[in-house]
């Protein structure tokens, strides 16, 4: 569902992504770990066709994102670190607006059902989004993915700044979507959450995918050791 083929992205003399290739299949969650500037957000922006690769190709559902910029977006939902919603509209109104942009129309009860499936309490459905916590806004994003029947979910630091309860709730929602066959790519700094939710983990440094592992093959301690070794590569003999 998500494929990158030998992606390189350069900004002048700076290489943000260097020959990056990976796949995320249905029902898989790939967590990309790495420090700021490692290239995690850049690859998500390439998959969204927000920025073009210098070399290589990226695909969503076997469609080239450059050749099919509109069609590929029909299959995905993007949830950034700070989800942009219309602050003076309610959760229902936001969901109604964004689903209509995807050429889908639902009645009020259906919209509320999607919000409930995403874990947003019914009492909040008609409240303005500017009164919501970050965790509540993220649930509106998940509701959009459910309503669109998205096959792909792209997440950029979605749990950053969430309290433990909200973070747990969000991770539970991702697990349900994985079980429903959604392919999920998540950029994160959180090793614990990555180990908890992912099927695969990639560790990036300076635009290079230095390590790619099946999560089931690693303990949290092993993951931490590999991550720290890669982050301090120049100092490791």
C-alpha cells in the first residue's frame, strides 16, 4: 500500500533523503525513528506529493504519487503533529466538511457514529474544536480516516504532547485500524510507543535508513541499544 523506491531528496548540496526504499503492506505499521532532521517528515511529504523527490519514486496503492496526485490522496488520511481543523466549527461540522472534500456525504447520525468509533465522547461532538485538547483533535482525524475508509494512514509525531491517557487511547485506535487492514506509516521519537504499536521499525539517520527490523524480533532494550548506537555512530568503534 505504501512504497518508496530508491528515494533521494536534495536541497542544493544538502541530502535530506538518501536512496530510501521500504514497503508497508495492508495491516502493517511501520514506525520511523530518528532525530530531528533525519528525514522522517520529508518522506511523508513526498508520499503526500507536497515535495518532489530528486530521484526515485513513491507509490500509494500501486499508483505513483507524482503522476496521480489527486487519486492517491483518495486512499489516505494524513495526521500531522498539530492537526489543522476549523476552530470555530464543531467536530461534526469539521468531519462533514472534510468528508465532502473527499466526495463523500453523510448524515448527522453517521458523522456522529464515526466520531464515536474514533473514541470522541458524544458530549463533545457538537462542541467547537477550539475547546478541544490535542488528543480530541487527533480523534477527529481518525474519524475522518474511518469515514473515508482510508487504506493508508500517514502520521507525523501524532502522540507528541499527548498525556499518557490520550496517548494510550490513540495507540489503541491505531491497533484497531491495523487489524482492519490499514497500512500505517508513523514518524515518531517515542521508542516505547513505536515498540508497542508497530509491526516494523526503521531507524533513520541523516536521510539514511540505517536499520529496518520486524518489531517482534526486538525487545525494547534491544531497540534502545540499536537506536543509541546509530545516533552515536561516529563515536562507536
